[in-house]
């Protein structure tokens, strides 16, 4: 076989050195998936040529599609298009070669499929057509004729069908089969959802858009397929982050496209001067927290731009890589699917600061901690409904005493602006409310950076890790709440039925039980209660739940979700009508559910009052209504 020499121009244009178009071409997987070959045929090139599809390519595409990978669907659809072009007489399409033995995806990783494709091209004395640079180099090394379609230098993303759903205020577009297309418009904290059409989308429309997205991602110089597995595909196309989901992963085919609508500077945010001062002093460990859509990524971009202009070397760790940053900042993804491998490389590169976007799994927090302890400044992005929640996510993942060395600053973002900045410091003392110096222990102090007031303390209490809000001084010490829970647990093992404890002082508490059990708890001549007092080490006043319900009420545990505020009431109050009280004022009257809780929808007046009190560390109490 004669070896054909090709110039760079010839390789890019798909021409042989002689300028004559060879009549037989073997197509590999890459050139089919990216859609380039059908585009070339439609533009009049390769007229009358014979295209040979290796059985190894068909097997790979089938395997990818069966595993829910978008590249498999895109490739099979391209083969259908080539078959149509063959029926029209523009080309001849043949399927030849050896069907691979074994799992095609594993054989692809081992290079076996590429080898089978090259062997077929040699047997057929055909030119191999590819978009894969490695495959082209292998052919050149063997002296085989090869055409390579390199990535398009410029591709107008405005031609994408998905772009028609966007305007200047659109943050994200949500397309789902058999439903109307929707979009989120506005800015972080001021979003609204609009329907883009009154007509629902049919599955074929979304399928065509998904196929186009994958093809363009394969061609575009700033396009990446970040993940493609099990019915879920994540694509980054310049500043577009695209998630494609199909059955069995989702119950219907859908596409979600997210695009940033704002590019901010650090000076646009509240407390910018304080934050600049803190970041510039030395390498820091910073957690940026907030709810989804609050504006965390936009803020992190502003931080990265500020640090880069200030003369620091900045890198990022992202999966997917969707931050819009200066060309001076290198953006890394998970090397070999593992951010720990990326961290190993970064420690050799030695950046001043690394942006970690986003941290969800235990491994993410551990990688963040390892890099921070190695001396690298770190800025991590975490989903959280409160600033303190971001710090709590480190508990159990990082040794408690190491947390202040890993994170010394917490920034909470809400509605596109900074709402809280906390300093994290370490000390040894008796926690607030304990008083006795014999109870001194290591304590993490979380301090409001602007006011310098202590907001939270984190410490070990027995086998528990306590995150204690330190609000305004009241007659009730913060430690009493924890002690009451501990007493309830201990007494619950000794007394039949429900119990509740309310501390009145360091050495005295009220024990609430069901009315008909009071006599048995007291015992003859008070013998039982004296034994209980001896066991728990404090005096106990025994009262009924009815008395508790008509008094100030019992403090409730509060759980915050994206849509609701859930308050856990005493089990004895199931089905009863109670009153929720904040700072002595009733805010809500309602019935306790069978599960022993009250659920309030976020955005309602009672829910917002309770949320505000909870964030300030003010107790929320329940008492019998009327």
C-alpha cells in the first residue's frame, strides 16, 4: 500500500495529497458521533463514495445507547441519516468487519476497538476518517491513509435550537417531553418561572435538540461532555451547562440548560471591604454557602477575578467546569473521575488559591481539607440554608479540632448578596452557659465578622457534637436545652410512657409525664422520685402534660427544608390543637399531625417569623391553644 503524505491543510479539509477523493472510506466512532461526516456529504463532498461502517463501531454505539449514554443515541441517529443519504444515491453504505468479543465499552478503553477499525481499513484498502487525534496519529505511525476532521475553530452557538428559548434575562430553560417549555428569568434572589409556549413539546423535538447538543459539544473548541452514563449526560458548551436525562434514569426525556446572566465584581457586594481585607491577609479556608440559585457561583467568580487581579495564582476544581473566569485562570475537572487525583496535580502546580465548585460528597470535603492543610488557600462552594449549616457539613468528615485550620471564614449568600460573614476560631474554655471551669473543653467559636459578636459554639458533649447558637442573654442558658434532651433520654428508659423535661436552674428541672402516671412516678411517700433525683443528680418537680401545655410551652426542634419549616412537637400532643409562641407572642394556631409535627409552608407569615427567630437563636415554643 502506498503511503500518502498530507499537509496540515489536507488533513483539516479532508483531502488526500493528490487532491483526488478516495472512493472507499472507513468511518470510526468519533466522526459519526460528532455529525461531521453527514454534514460533509450534504455539502456535496464525498459524492458517490463508499462508506464502510465497522461492526466494532456499531457494537460500541449500541452498547452506549443501552447504557443510556447520549453519544450512543447520537451515533445511531447519524447512521440512520447516512442510510437515508445512501438510499438517495449520494453515497454507498456498507457494514463490514469483525464483531468484537467482550464488552464494547471496556474494549474501547483498552484500545481494542480502535485497533479493529484500523485493521478493517487496511484490509479494505480504504482511507480511515476520524475526529480522534490519537486514532489519526496511530494511522500515521502505521503509514495508513487517514483524514481527520479537527474541531471547528468557530461555531456560532446561536444556531443551536435550544438558544431560541433564551433572552437576556433567562437563567435556565427546562424542557420535558409532553409538557410546556419553561424558563427561569431574573437574577439570583429575584427569579420567576415563565411558560415559553402554550404547546407541549413532543419527545421527537427534544430528541433532536439532545442530538444536536452532543454533536456540537464534540466539535466546539470550548465544548466538553463532562459525564455520559446511565441515562444522564452533562455537557458544557462555553457558558452553557446542559443536563440531559432520559429513561431509565428519569421518567421522561428532558433537557435543562443553565446560563449565567450576571457577571459581578467583588465591590458589588455588601461587606466587600471587609472580605477583601481578610482574603488579602494570608491564604484562607473559605466556605461560600447558600441555597440553590442564591448566587453562589456568581459571587465566587467575582472572588476569583479579584484574587487574580490582586496578583495571586488561581486555579479551579469543577465538575462540570461552568464558571466564567479570566483566561489567566486554569479550570480543572476530576482527573480520572476523582478530584483527589486533581488535588495531587494542583499540589505540584502550587496555586495560591483554589476554587472548589461544588462540594457535596464526603470525598469533596476531605480533598478540600487535605489541600487546605497543605497550605493552599481554598474557596469552597456548599449548598446550605444557613451560614452555620455549611460548617456543620464538615462535622464527621473532618476531625472536630481540625475544622478551624481547614475553614476560617464562612460567607453566606442569599438573594444574590452577602448576608453573613463568620470567622471561625479555636479555643479551650467552658462553653457558654456551663459556668464551671471544670467543664472546660476545646470549643470552636463562630464569630460574626462585622460585629465581632460570638454567634455559635461547637464542642463535644458526651458522645454528641453540639452546635449551640449564642443569642441574646436570657434567663434560659443555652446548655439547658442540651441537658434537657439528655435527661429525657435517661428518664425515658426508667419511666413508662412519654416524658418531657424543662430545666429551671443548674440543679432543678420540671418533669412532665402523662396525668395518670404521676402517682407511679412519685411512688409511695415520694420513694420513686427520690431515687430518680439521685440517679440524675438534680431535683425534679413532677407535673402533667396539661400543666406544661398551659404554661410557656415546650421548646420545639426546628427543621428547615427548601419549601417548608417543620417543627417536632411532644408525642403526647398528637392530634391536639396547639399554639406556637415566639418571644411570648402567639404566631400560629393549628393541629399536630399524626407524626407529631407541624409543617408550615415557606413564604407564609408564621413561617417567616419562625425562620427569623430560629436564625437569631430565639426558642420556638408550643402550648395548648385557648
